[in-house]
């Protein structure tokens, strides 16, 4: 409808104009929103880190027998995670996952109490990996220790 | 409810002042209005650089050992990583191109006149900063081409008289391009340059806002209509941005930016090595100058020439106007055409030869 035709029937014309404006506003807003989504989607996917497959580790070296004195412990690499190797006595060896089951800190061996202790929140485990005190909810996973020649080998239990 | 929130925010932020400003801002409409868009395009592309650059920082590792591999990881393993990196590279190039177009449009419409001298000067510094971004960012993927381009670039900077060797040492973090250079260029590229640029962009835009858009001197004021900035000009600008984004997306997807080979300091420079296109004209000029002109070293002469031209260009608002403050249109347009033709021809020659 041209403006001339309008003059006689203003009300309808204004309504038409308003309808058109509303629709254009919706199209504009919808288009802007849709493009925002199309920009944000790749960004969110980009920020999601790709899975890096780590080789599953079942065995790790704990060093030489003579390097660890009785009643002491040390942290050894077990794949990408730390493990705690403890020489309880001359012949008795123990190994655990060194990751505290409470909040992921790395635990240590305390020769004074002969327990495993986590410095972060004062959790303690006994020499079987069971929780003695403090906040840890679960025991530490225990690993097997074998002596091959003069080398200590830590491995996952079957 | 919405009215209540708006009112609450307005009370604290003074939004109505901004709304007032937006309502009154106008843009002159005339035969050269389309050139006004290029400043906005440059700003938009800079925004893209900030966003994609920040995203790349989530994965990039700025070391000689891991730099190249981390970029390859981004391009091959991270979802949309190839797209983000490709957009960052393409956008950098389009940004510099848009900045040059913007600069020449200001020259040919004589918008550098009073009271816009500082707008011009800040724009020239910003162009220099963009070239600095290009130079420093080029090295970060630590590939063969960028490694040698940086060696050459740092060497060129090093042949500046007196202060040259010191500049080159500071740039490289030592006597040669290596691990310290990468760390330095990274710091420059993601921290130093962005901070300076942010401040200058703010100044530049505030000055444009304060002084309004310039109308070319040959258009009589009576012939100029005004267009409301918001929403009329703004929506047109956004449409242009969408167009720029479409071009950018197409280039990034159809011609993904290559990564090349990992830099090897003990390999010979690959054949056909040359800098990015925006340094080609200078590169080719240096090639043409004989090794000695009289008693002066050729390279030194070339560099001195570039320096003089750059300073003279930054001082355009001084020599480009007469006593009455009117533009010396013939002189400036002539100089502008001369510079534009020189840049285009020498860039092409630099490519071909």
C-alpha cells in the first residue's frame, strides 16, 4: 500500500507498519542470536581439550635395592602418576599409589610413626593402605613389589 | 520488571548519558562516505585477533622444543583448531590491508587536518604496532620460514646506525635468533603490544568520537546530509563486518594457513624465502640498492630513507596544510598516490622477482 492510499485508512496502515517493524526486529534479533550461537559453538568445542591417550602402565622401576634404607620411602614414577615405594624392613617392601584418595595430594612415608601421611589435610594410612585417621574416604591402591637382581620393580596387582 | 532493572543500572552506570550520546551522534553522507567503514573493519578484525589469539593461548607453548608441535597439535587434534589458527593468520593479513586502505582514505579525503592531527598520529603509531604484531607473531609457530624471516628482520634492525646492534640484541635476547628470541617475541606479541595497542585504540576512537567524522574539503557543507549513527550507520557497519567475516571465513576454510616445517637452526635457508607481503616493498627496495652508494653502506641508506619517509608521513598534518589550515590537496594527493603506487609496484616486484 502506497502512502497515498494510506491517508484514507490510517489505522490499518499504521498497524501494518508496526507489524512489519516487529517482524523485522525479530528477524534482526534472531539473526544476531543465530550468528552468536554459530560463533560460540566452535569456541566451546575448541576449549574442550582433546583426549590424549596415555600408554597404560603396569610396571615401573623403583631403582636399586641399596638406594633405599630400611624404614624409609620414596616417590617413584608410575606412568604419569606418582607411586610410594616403602622399604619396611631389610626384606619387606610395600608400594601404593601415592595419590591421596581425599583430594589428590601426593602422600609420603613417615618413619617416626611408620605410617603413610598426607600433608595436605593430615590424612594417615597404615602399611596396608587402609585409612587410619583424617578425611580420606578410601584406602590407597596397593601395588606389588618384586626384586629382580638388585632392581626393585613396582607393578599393578593382577 | 525490565524497566526496573534498566532504571537500577542507569542510576549506577549513567547509561542514559551513553544513550544520549548515541542518539545525537551523526555521520555525514556524501560521495566518500563508504571510506568511513574501513576504520570500523580494522577495529572489527582487531577484535577477531584478540578473541582467536586468546583461544590459541590455551594450547600454544612458547618454547623452541614445543612451540611448533603445540601449533601442530592445535591444527590436527583440537576441534576447530585449524579454523581458529587459520582465521588468526588470515585476519592478521586482512587487518593490515584494511589499515592501509583506511590510512590512504584519510590521506585522499584530507581528514588529517585540524583538529584531527592527533587522530592521524595515533593511527600511524597503531599501523606500526600492527606491523610489530605481524613480525612477532610470525615467529611463534617456530617453523623454517618464520625462523629465517626473523633472522633477516632482526639483522635489518641491527644495521640501524649507532643504536642498531643494541636493538637487535634486545630483540633477539642474544646474538642470534634462538630460544630467548621466541620467549621475547611471545611476551611482545601477547602482552606488551596488546597493552599499548589497547590504550592507543581507545585514544584513537575517543578522538574520532570527539571530533566527529571529517568531510572532504571539496564537498560544500550545504550539500552534506547527516545520517544517525545509531542505528542507521551502525547497522550498515555491522553488515560490512558480516561481509568481512564471510570473506575471512571463506579464506580460512578454503586456503587454510600452512604450518610448514619445524625450524632447524642448522639447515640452510629454504629457497624463495621472503618476508610477509607487508614488508615486501621495503625488502625489495633494499635488494635494489647497491652495496655501497658513495661512502655510505647501501642498506644503511635504504633504512635511513625509510625512517625519513615514515617520520615525514607521521608529520603529514604539519606539511599537508597551508597557513590558513586548509589542506594542500594537490601536494598531499600527489604524495599519497606516489606512496601507494610505490608500495603496490614494489610489493608485486618483491613477489615476482
